[in-house]
């Protein structure tokens, strides 16, 4: 999700995603989470099946592949059907 600047090679700050957007934190073994907001220089992500939020550096966050997205959505549906979601 990082964009590189023009010819100077400077990195621009990544665009802040909408709340609820699925993202992958590459610094945590490609853990998938929902974007919850900005906390200082970090982005807050929440596990898709509920649980404690964690902070990720925007440079370590990317969009999920179609397979990662499907896997996360199925896990969320399964958790809801078992009553584990709030």
C-alpha cells in the first residue's frame, strides 16, 4: 500500500483506508486484520474473528490477495455462526 514518489524516489505516506478494510500485516507473518483507525504513526488492525487490536506500521501493510480475503471472510462467518463474534 506504499506509493513511491516521482523521479526523486521519495516515499509518500500511504493513503489511510476506510474503516473495516481488510489488510495484511507483513510484519506479523501475513496476519489479516480489519483497519480500525490511526494511532499516532501506526494503523490499528483487529483480527477478523474478534480479539485484541494491534498496531502496524503502514509500510508493513498491504492489500490481501483474493485467497487471503476469502479465507478471512470464511473465518469471520464461521466465528459468527459459532457465536464468537460480538
